[in-house]
């Protein structure tokens, strides 16, 4: 019992004490009938006045959680449960509701990513030192807010932003118009809108076997079924065989795929586009890493092949400027974009006007391009460093490809060692990894490393420890 | 044929010409077999070089939309349709998908609200001159962005914002902790998350007969059924009779209800809370207008009665600072808040970091309170003015209550004149109204007026014209 109330602006000491007692009773720490310490003892222990303890105890009695037995003192009520259980059966509501919870490993990752003292070896996010914090702050000083812009948004997002995106997308060889663009709060929201607005329950979502989509589930939660698609096969046949008469969509990250970091070959892009055209299947192309290719390459999106309105193309600034802006976009046929805009208006009434104004400023002022150039240099340095570390510690137990851009190295271990047990064991050492099984269920051979987040020192420390732990595991198995 | 291509940064002339031809053919303006004008004539008409026309025509031929007959000229292809119809059957996808579209009147309202030349008599939004644009711009200059803050958000939103909200909510007599708060992108998103994360399909959502929820449909689209709840009845009995064994939630705006503008009596609040407690039904309390009561009153949220974790309370800055910020909050039991945070992370990875930083600054610096004070004065002046206009023009055909806060006057006409035909007729005069049937299906007696948006001049002009049109209708019916 080392808890004590602390000074909080929004919660009095006695309320904190009531909550603490209630929680202890609710979770079974204090059992019915147990005798309470005296008020004097509690006052001493909590370092508060006796009158505070008294107020708390009286309220707890009024709530039926404590009871006084004359001459014997105060006790946890014999039957406090009904009082604790008046609240709606929230857990029952949660279990029965529509949306799937994140799988436990991902919930743990989300939680531990908030902690300062953790080495994050797999995080799909730029390190604080790679974020253009200072430039963003400076640009805030230059932003002009037309009054209309801070009112409710136009359904498709600010026109100025959509116009500047037309120019911007031109660099990826995409020619489009503001009417064909919807501004979203990050690419993930685009998936959500597509799931709700374009697909019916039971639709199929074709994807690569190792897929970012398996680590989130906007489609699964909306009642869609994920199906692996092998690019090596005859695609038309493969799609047709599985699809039969069901509606379907193909999800792909052809440039700097997440988690594998690979680019699709041009042949693969053409094959998938032609197959989808033939079978009237829309393609959802996720290009959030597309601008992070280290070399000036000609790897262009599938969208550039699209003369028939089959491809919904998504991008965002989350991997380039900052995920905190929550700005992304979808490019597609006008009817589809209008439909998605209508759903977006029903979902959150548009994206932050401030964020839209800042991104417009960055795209039109040249800040974006300048920052991107520097960022790619930093990322490539980090990629090289991480690969050197892998060469040292992992060469004999794993393989990988040299990164050509983006954030990730998809490391393959010969033995199936990347298990939940390993995830938890390294977490005890304050190291967070993204195991392959998040992206490909039941795959215990892969690890998604990210060189975007951890510092050089953290990479070194983290990877050394990880190598040591895995090698120990392997030895244990041999012996 | 008065169209011509215009200089656009992102689209060449010949691409514009191709698109224009394609659209004309697709929509049936140009019929199969029709002869095209000569290239010379087209060049003249479009004010472009002949080579531009030539490039466009060649591509249209390659696409199978035009065909050349030797010696006779160029014609629209006899069978262009298959070429136009290769794209996926988007409309079919849209029709079959999960989310309901907005009803047509609301889609029209959303669209026309974007136009500069429209008088908006019903808009639920502050007029540009009531938005603190200048102060917002000034405050942007003071914002400090810690790097972590512009990374991916903590699942429940920035801690600093949640802490400042604890103090802020205290003014509405709500005592809570940062752990019990989820930051959302406006209250509408809260509904969406609750629909997906706490309710199962087929759940009932009890609401007032005239309800804001009927004008959006986060719950209906998620498969929930809306049920009217009469506060005059025996609530326990009414809930029980309809609910039977189905899961349910009660939605309410007890302070400055939308659309009626009314406050619930304290008795009604206690009755609903006690009834829900008895039946273990959660209450969703929408308090987005709560701070806009003109008089310092003691009208407090139902949440202040809640000792048992039944009430999910939502608020936002959309009606006070600016809807463009997209910041709102939900207050509830910790387990529920964590669940909603998990779904939010899966939906859009959190709200804009910039918007969160700005709102934190406004709440902690006193800017918010100062602005709110001035805003209420302006709103009350506008309310008085609108009521004077109503006294002049509507006294003999309608009734209403003097507004006590918020944005709205819920006008009741003796005759059922507020029809879709009237909506469209006044729209022709560039006046946008929010008919009662948006909030209460098949109610043609009510009109939701808003004094928050239109200028004094617009109110006068708009209401005079509206009165004239309605009176004409009434006369026509008598004669």
C-alpha cells in the first residue's frame, strides 16, 4: 500500500481516496468483510488531515462500500458488489460491438510507444529529431486563416490544398484535378471511408501475404474478408477463382511496401492493373512511402497506368512531414470521391483547418521539397547504419535486403524465433519490436525493423541485446 | 458549346479537351455516329493550336471514342460505351455499401453552404465575423510544438489538453481525470466511435422525437435503430416496453437542445438518469451548446448526477471557437474511454496535433473564457434581432420560444408548409433553410432557424422573402 493522493487541480484528496478504495474493492484487492485501518492510521499513511479521511469514509459508507460495526470499527461491506455493478455492463457492450479490438501485441505497442524510456526498433514513425519541428513552428507564424477556412470544411477539403496537391502529385506522374481529390485525416481514414462507403459486407480484400492491413483492421471490422494474393501466380485466374461473384478490392503498396520495403516490378504493376480492369475490380493503391525512395528512380504508382478509373490512390504527409498533422488524400473518379466526401462529412465533418493550411503552405512554399530532400539523406544514413549492425550481429541467423527507401528492413530468420514470447521478453528489457506475425498471422520468421525512429545508440544497444536473446533461444533449442 | 479549356497548372489543354469529349459522350450529349466538327473549327472554337486538337483527337481515337471514316471525316464511335464502361461499377459498389448517404436535402445544404452568394438562415455554425480568426492567428505565433506532440498521438489525445479540460469541465460541475477523457475530432466522431465500439447491430438508440441525430446517421449506418422517447411518459416503462432484451443507449442534448433550443427540466434529467440506472442503459449526453447559455444559469449536465458511470459526456469547441479545429472530447468510465481510444487509433490515429496544441493554449491562457464571454453577447444580440424580425413577419402564422442560448429558434407553423418543395423554391432565391423534416421525419410544421450565421441584413432579407413565399402558399391553399 504505497499509494497516496497527490495534489491535483481537478480532483480533491478525498475524491482520490474514494476512487482508490472503490478500485481496490472492485478489483478484489480488498475483500468483503475485511477490517479497515483506523482513520488515524490512514491519515498518517496518506499524509492528509483526518477530516479528509473522514469525508471520504462517510461517502464510501453512503455508497454502500464500507460499513461500520458498532464498537468494532469500519469494514469493507459484506456485499459491496451490487453497488459497484450498477453501472451499465460496459464490457458486455464492448464485446458485442462491431469494431474489432486491436490484437494484444499491437495494443501493447501502442501503449509502450508512449513511454519515454523504451527503445523502439520497429516504429513506423519519424524520430523526433527527424521531424521539422522548428520549421513547422516558424511556418505557423506565417499562416493566414481566412474566416471561411476555420468554419466547417468543404466536403472534399480546402480547395487551396487540393490545388497544390495537383502540382505535387504531378511529380509522381499523376495528372489529376481538385475535383478528383478528397482530403482525409491520414491514409488510415481513407481505408475506413472506403470500407464504409464503397464495399458491402462480405466483400473480399485481396492483399500481399505480408500486409500492413493485417496490423489494423478497417476492412475486417466492416465485415470484409482478407485474402492473400500471390503475384507470382496467374493473377486473373487467382482473382477469379477466389472471388467468384463476390465484390472485391485489391489493396497494394507497390512502392516501398510495408512491411517488406520492396518495390513491385513494372510487370507486376501492369499485370495487376490489367487483371483488375478485366475483372472490374477496383485497386486501392497506398503510396504513403512513395516519395521516400533514396535514389531518383522511375518507380511510379499504378495510378499512372490508370486510364479507366480503376485505381483509388492514397498518400499522406505522415511519413514525410509529421503524423501529428493528420493530413492525407485520396485520388479517384469524381463520383467515388464525392461519395467518400459525403461519408467523411458524416464521420467527422472534415479535417483540421489548421493542418490543411499548414500543409498547403509547405507544398506551395517549397518547404516540403527542401525538407524531403534532407529527410531522405538522413533516412539513408540511418538505413546504412542499421544494416551495418545487422551485418555484425545477425548475419549468421537471418537475411534481409538492403533498403532502397522508406523506413523498414524486413528481416527473415531461418528459425521461427520471432514469437509473442520473444516480444514480451525483449519488452521486459524496454525494447519494443514489431514482430512479423502482426503483418502475416502465424509467421514467426520475420521482424519488421525500422531505422526511422531509434537513435544510433539505441539501434546499437537494442539490436545487440535482441541478437543475444535470440541466439540464446536458438542455443537452448539445440541443447 | 461555350466551353473552352483554360490555363491550369495541373492539366494540359489537350487533356482537358479529351476529358470534355469523354464526358460529353459518356453523358449522352454526343451520340454515337455523330460527325465531329473539323480540327480547324475546333481549334477556333477552343482557342488553341491545331496541333493540340490533333493530339487530343488521336488519343480519343486510340481510346476507341472517336473513329475516322476515310474521306468522310471524324465521327463519335458507333459503340463507344464499352470503352467508357470499363471502369469498375462504382455506382453499384456505392449502392451496396454499408454507410447510408446523407438525405438529399442535407447533401444540398452541405453543397450550398460552400457558396458565397447564399443566405444561410439555418446553419449550425458561427458566422465568419464571430470566429476569432485574428486571435487564432495570433495564438499560432505562440504555440510551441514539442517533437513528441507532432508524432503519432497518445491514444487518448495529448495529456496537456486532457489536463486543461479537467479544469475546464469543472465549470460545468464535472469532476474528472485525464484518464477519463478521450480527445476526438468533434462530437460527431464521438458518436461514430460509440456506434462502432460500444454497440452491436440492432441496438436501439432512444432520442427526442425532433433530434439532431436524424440529420446525420452514425448510428443508423452502423445498423442501429432510432426510437423516439417521450419525456412526458413513465420513462422506465417506455424504455422497457420498447427495449425488451435488446441493448440500447439514450441520446440526449439536455442543455440547449438541437434543434429545439430548449433546456430539459431538472426533473427530466433526474428521471432519465434514474431510469437508465435502473435498466442499465448508458446515456450519451451531447453538451456542445452547454456553454452558450445567455444567462449564468444552473443548468448543469446529466453527467453531474452520474455517480455510477452511466453517462458518456461529449463536448467540443466547434460551436465556441471554431469548427475548423475539429476538437471535441468524450468523458466516461476509464474502460470505455480506453476502448474508444483503441477504435480511434484504428480509425484515424488521433486528432490533429496542431489543433490540440491550439485548444490547450486557448483553455489555459484565458483566451477561451474571454472569447466565450464576448461571443455570448453577440449571439444574444443576434437572437434578439431575429426574434424582432419574426415578430414582424411570422407572428400570425407561427409560434416560437425566446432563445435562452445557443444558435437556434425552433419555429412552429400552424400549417404544414415547410416541405421539400418550399426548401427548393427558396433555394432558387439563394436562401438556404433547415426544414424541420431533417430532424423529425414527416414533420412539415417546423423550421430550425439559426441566428449564428447570417448577417443582420441577410436575416432581414431572407426572412422577409421566406414569409412572403409561405404566405403566398397559404393563400393559394385557401383560394
